[in-house]
C-alpha cells in the first residue's frame, strides 16, 4: 500500500496521508476543486499531487522543510497534498507579509527550497537573493530575476508517476510549520503532525460541520489559516471546495448564489462587509446551511444584523487557536440567543478544558482562569523554541492558550481577557512589539507603545502612542508608511497619537493596560 505508516504505541487513528488516500479512492470522478472556470476531480487532484510529490523529492529529501509562497488558486490544495505525500514539512508564507518577514521565516525554519505561485516570482527572486542556496520552483509561474532560472513544475508534470511515492511515515512526522509572531516580536511556529492534522479533520466533522458529498464550501480567506482547515473534511466526505482569489464582498455574495454554497467561514469583519454591500439583500443564499465564524470577537450588532437577514439557524461560532485547531468550543445555532451571544459556546466533544489560576491550580467555580486545553488536535510544539514550549505545555499534555475565561452555570465559556498583549484586527493577529520595533527604527521616535482599541469594522484597531525626539515633527502618515515598509499592511497603525510621555509601572515597565484605559476613556 502506498505511504505505509509505521505506527507504534497507543492507537492514534488514521494519518493525514491516509485520509487523503481515502478521499481519492472513494470520490474519484466527482468535482473536488473549483477555481474560476477551472475544476479538478478527486482523481485529478490525486494524480497531480502525486506527480508534484515526486518532483518535490527531487528538490529535497523526505522530512525537509519547504517554503510555500502561494495565493489561493487551483493548485493550492494539490501542492499541500503533494507535501504530505512526499513526507515533507510545509512552511506556508502569508503573501501579505514583507520580504524581511519572509526572509526571517525561511532562514529560521531552515528551508532550502521554495515553491511560488503566479504573480509572486519577483518576491521569490528577492528571497533567493537574500538567502543564497534557496532553490525556487514555480507552480504555474515563471519569470523573476533569479541568478539560476526557476523552473515551472507544471510544465514537467508528465515526467513523473501519477502514483504517490512509496515512503514510510510516522504519526509524529511534522507536516505543517505555521508561523505567527511571538509576544516579544520573535517568531514562533506551531508544528502539526500527520496525527494531529488528521485529528483536526475529525474535530471539525464531529463538532462543527458534518460535511456530505452534497455540500459545497466557499473559500475567500487565505487557505493557510482556518479556512484551509475545512479542505480535508470536505475531501474525505466528497464535498466540493470552491476557491476565490480573495475576499471582495460583492463577488463573494454572487459566488454563494452561483455555486449554491452550503458552507462559508468568515471572520467578523468579513461578515460585516457582506451586509454593508448593496447586493446583500437581493441575492439567493437559501443554499447556505453553515455560516461559520471565529478568529476574533463578534460585535453583537453585526451578528444580530446577520441573523435578522439570514436566520439564526445558519450561524455557528467556534473558538480555537492555531496550536489546537479548530474548535475548542462551539456556539451552535440554537444557542445564538440574547443571553449567550457574548459567550463562545460549550467545549467540543473531543476537547478537555481547565481554567487555571495564577498559581496553576484549578480556578474556583464561577471564577476566571487561564484557559488550558488538552485534545488530539494539539500541536507538537513550537519549532526551535525550547523556552516557549516549556512555558506553553503543562504537565499531562495540557496546552496554555493565554486567554482568560470563565464558565457560566450552564457550561458556556465566556472570554474575559488575554494574558498576552496580542491584538486581533480583522481576524489577523498583530503583536504590539512587532509594530513598536518597526516604529523605533524611525529617527524621530524616542519611545512608543502599541495597543488595540475597539473598532466597528476591524473589531480592534492597531493604535500607536508615540513620544518624539526633540526637534522632530513627522506626520502621522509618515510614521504609518514607515511601519508599512517593514511589516504587512494589516499590521500598520490605523491611528497614531502623539504624547509627551507613556505610562509606566512602579518598576519602570510599560503599563499597557493603563494606556488602553486612558485611550478608551
């Protein structure tokens, strides 16, 4: 059998590779992927991903880390599956990030190869120049000023077998290293394995969306993050994955009607933008069964407006983290009632949750505590981060989320705060220290602090308070542009407040809470 798994110890369930194989066998001629006017059947995705897997093994040996610089497209899923079939550890790069951020990620991960997609050849060439020895190949892409020409794998696919490589895998083999920024501005990369990624699939099917062969899921957000988690459950059950190049409210609404989508996954900002669009009231969305949202808190006005338009029975909320996807808790449609809308639901059936106090003991009933979880979908750990791992994992396989919550008398979890200073803006994580470090490289900035403030559209708006050096008077626009040159656009401050000083604690540390309180006041 292709892709044999040498499992040992306690039973862990099927691997990611095995679930890919099952979907291909069971649903071969059905349409699996739609992108614009292009489609691929399950059998075609299986064959293309197998050929790509052989090609990848010509670039680097099994268990290598390989960078992926791809936007949403027809080959996004086959490339991911190819990495799994080749036994490789994929390191996807958010294309919205800067060259400096991509360079740091590839260097820190030790990637020696990079696969890039259409429209990204120049970025790939710049990465190759910054990282001597990086081998770049295109997927339906060419061009770029490479010292050594980068081949387009799609032009050579027929040279490779359509059967998957025969490799041995282990359940603990890392298949995905997903980077986010750390609370100190340093990188952190959550690692998921053959076993944990398959468990994520089971978590979705068990708790959130019981996909069938009649279901169609529409994707507009990047498949790197939560949206991509739904691909494998649909693949396994024979459902259709419809991929858009990005999110534009009008195009998204029309695609729901055109493809008779039964499921969508949105962050709150996207949902709000849909209902502000003039086409929202005139299109047929009766096919929708699952309107799934998460990633950041949902403003009550937005969800109430959405339910009034589309009906409460369609809405599902999840709370989860990259480290333990996808659902830690779920707020089901019948629980979308007034007194529960500020909760994030009840624990998923395959997840254990404890609330711990500051001393690491169980918090008293009705008392807030740090949400600590244990689940089969929990990640293996952060790459190359021993101290962070030691601070994240609690004895017995428990994972600290760094979120504070409290259970009510009915077992619904309500989020209260975060122990980190992370900002969630438009569904994206932004760490203040990253933005502060970028601001501090401007010669006019003596001191600064970054916080998130409530915002109707973005939920939280990145806001910087800046103390200038004597004799300097840069404009707000100049400082925002300076940050934009170093970081992704969504990390730029939406507002800069100039101040004479910043609040400090008695030991001289930045008092971010006092700063937030004063700005909100």
